[in-house]
C-alpha cells in the first residue's frame, strides 16, 4: 500500500512536471527548428541579393575599364603637346563618353606632373596640380593595372558629389611614366541601386576595397570609416578571401548584422549584402508567437487539473513519509546491531588470541622450564600471531581496505594447484571435481587473496556437506556480471569460478546475511563467520561480484566473478614454500619506524642475522642520514603511516634523489595503500616474520646488484 501511494504521488508530480516540461520542450524544439529555418532562409536571401549586387558591380567596373581602354586608344601615340593642341575635340569626345555612363562623374587625362591635359568637365582644363591624389601616385612608380582609389571630395574650382577614382597608367613607347587616365566614379550610383533592391527591413549593402576602405554603402554611414584588418571582418577576409557568410557587429554604427561578402574577379574590391540580426529575430518571434497563442492556455489548464489531483493525494504522501521514517529508524537500529555484533565478535576473537599469547609468555617466564615446553609455548605464540594476522586480513578484505597486490595469473592453473590442498582439507569422503577451460583465463588480482577466497568457499562447502558429498569447482568465461549495475563493465569480460556442493543448502531468509561478518550457522568453535565476508570484500575491491544460488536440501553454488585480463606482461607462477632467513653478510639497512618498539625489534633481528641496521624514528631523520652519505646504505626499510612525512612520500623523495637505492615499505594498514597500491615499491605486510623480512631485503638488494652492471655497460 505504501509503495503504491508513493508511486502514485511521484506519478502525479512527474505528470505535473511533464505538463509544463513537455509543452516547453516541444515549444523549444519548434522554436529551434523555426530559428534554424529562418536563419537558413535569411542566408539564402542574403546570397541571392549578393548575387545581384556582385553582378551589378562587376558590370559597372568592367564598363569603366572598357571606357578607360577607349580613352587610351583615342590618345594613343599623341604626346602631351598633341593632346593640348586637340583639347577641344578630345574634351567633346570625353564628354560624350561620360554622358553614356551614369556611374561616371568625369574622365581625365593627366601628364607626368599631375596636371590635367584634358577632361570631360571643362575646356581648357585649369592649371591645377593633382599629383597628390592617390589615384595618381599609385601609378608613378610602377604599372599596377587598373587602380581603384578611395572616396574623395572634388577639388576647387570643381564641385559636386564625392567620387572615387578608377585609373590606369600612361606609358611612353620606352615604358616610362607619361601620366594617368582616370574616371571619377559616383558612390551614390551604387547607393541608389542598393536602395532599390534592399526593400526588406534591416537590409544592408557595402562596396569596399580589400584594404578596408569603404567606397559605398546602404544605409549610408554617418561617418567615414575603414575596416580594421585585425577585426572580425578583417580576419574572416584573410581566412576566406573569395567570399563567405559572417555575423558581426558593424564598426560604423554598432549594429549586429548577418553579412555575405564576395570579391570581384580581377578587382581589389568586395561586395557585401546582409540583414540586421534584429530583423531576423523579428521574423522568428512573429512565427513562434503563433504557437504561444494556442499552447499557453491548454498547458495552464492541464497543469491546474494535475495540481488539484496532487493536492488530494498529499495526505497519502504524508502517511507514506511517516512510514518511511519508521522504516529508516528500524534500519538504523539494525545497522547499529550489526556494528555491535562485529565489534563484539572482533573483541571476543582477539581476547581469545591475547589470552593464549599472555598465558604462553607467563609460562615462558617460569624458572627451570623444560626445553620441550618452552618450544611448545613459542610455537603457540607464533601460531596465535598468524591467526590474529589472518583475522585482521579477513576484516580488511570485508571492509575493502586490504592492500591488494595485483598480479597477472591463470585462474585455471591456480585452481588446479589449489584442488590438491582442497582435497586434503575436505577429507576422503568428499569427491572433488574440477572443470577447467581449454584456454587460459587470466585475471589481474591479488593471488593470495584469491586463493584464500577459494579455500574459504571450499571449507564452507565441506562443512555444509558434513564431510560427505561432491564438491565441484568450475572455471569459465563470462561476458558480463549477473548484476550489471554493480561495477563498470570490464572490457575483456569476466572469469567465473563456481564452487558448488551437495550439502544442506541455505534457507532463503538467511541468504541476505551470509556475507555479514561473524554471522554463522555453525556450532560455537567451528567457525568465525569471516570466511565468506573475506570473499565478499575481495570480490568487491577487485571490481567483481559474488553470487549465491541455493536450495534447501539440494546444496549451494557460490560463483566468484573477477574481471578478465589480456595475457600481457609477466605472469605469476604458483609455487610456494617459506625459505629460511637469509644471512645479511654486512648488508646496510636504514630502518625508518616511528614505533620505537617495532623499530628496535626489526633492527635487533636484522643485526642478529648479520645486517648493519641503522634505526631512525621519522622521515626527516632518514633524509638527514641519507644526505650525509646515501651510498653507505644498501636498502631503506620504512613504515608507511608516520607523523609528518609519510613513508610513501619519503620513498618518492628518496627515489627522486637516489634512483638506484632500493626501498621496501611496510604497514599494518594504510588507506592510501588500500586505495592506490604501493606506488611501485616493494611492500611487506605487518605483522611480518624475520624470515619474510630478510628474504625480501635480500631479493631487492640482489635485484639492484644484477641491474647495476647492465646500466654501467650501457
């Protein structure tokens, strides 16, 4: 009932949100489509208008070019004196030519000094020096072809509208500069044409030179301006010089426009056409406003109806919240109970272990203790320490805080080696069946934790069968986890190890608790309840999963899923046996340990084996000792968890200063190690034996001595 009420309330809330979100989404979608459509239509309109403006400008300049060619042909072969002597007739010819060209204000022929020989305005031409004009100076040094000048105002005594010059060079038969032929073109001719074709609101046209000088524009600018080559338009012209579309804010009037531009073939001139973006937006707003007229009332009515329904179901929601709070309080109490059970279980087991250690120590202090009993008490202490270490390892594995040492190995090979040990553990009346794949199944995981997990599952299966039955261990590949959302998918799939038994099975009401720490259905003294907890923690920390299928009276199957790895890199070979301690032979070891008792034990034990051990109690003192003479130490053995600089930071600093100095880390527990590993340094888990310590120190020192000659020879 509670779930149904909660779902109905959420459904109403979702429907209310949808009554607004869906129309809004549809409106936004329609508005986006309309915006794109109107912008595309505007671009097409701009391009069509640009085609007209470009074709018009091209014909105008081609006509002017032909007129200049005609004037050049008229005066071909005439020296300056000959032109002056025929000024009246040439003036009439130029006047007739200019009258046929509405875009041309006047035509001129200048000598090499910049004085007019003849023009289409008056005859005789006044004696005025025009050599300072841009259209004249451009040809003095070299033949630049047809030159288009800037917009100028007439020089007295001439009057009239502004103009820009289109000019050509006059050359002698020897190729020397003889003067200029020039036509004064009216910008207003282009502006009047643009006004006729730019009937749409926000239309814009411009005619300008490639250097940014403007020749004509519509609407006409209030002031003269030149485009900045480093501005948006200048950069666009430099990037795509032939033509394109761009949205810019005009430097002349500050209005944002969508512009199309195109260069006239063979002329250093650009023609542009565009629309104000405000005009384009106005078209879009006019279109989408039609949707709002019908959509807003319908949406408001639907929302009000759903709000009424939500109000009427609010009491059901409040009841559901009260029940949920009661359930959360119950769950919190259960979590506290589980935590109390965990704490009590740990205290119980550790007190038992400490009792054995304390009793053994007390017995060892008794005088005249026989050698046989002394050795027995020493063995009891050693075994109890191992059991305590295993217990802490299981707790850390369950909590997913264990420092794992991933290694690449074949699961099938590991299970094959373990099957013999499992057969011994299971006893003679349990049949062991292994099913291994034909191809290797590689994983990159902590081999020791993997073996412990398999043995824990096998021991659990043995106890469920009460010593008689069949235990099956099957290894196979799996494409994905049975619970897909528990971890990110592995790119190579997974390896599944199933441990099945023919035992009594697990009741359904207990399946949810079997991985809880210290939960066990076994008799007192027959199990700690941490075996399956270790399997659960190892699976989760390794990126895998553990799944249980069980039926009362028909047995259980525990399937461990671990990410499969590609077979690349060195692989672990399974063989084991604890070697005796290695004699130090004078090897110098710097021991860094903030716990002075642990540090003295390690230093004294190493000294007994022939090592030269130097003990310091923090990272700062270690760096001081190394700064004095780092070469006198063969290995650095440091704890991880220390006040101030940690052991990992110390190791990284030593690696930076002395790359060839071997470093071994040790810790009982470190969150950094649990999350990120040992950063490539050798690691020894606490508690450790003197045999393990000496073996590892000897291993890293031997690695250094075998690597050094190779480095030197290279």
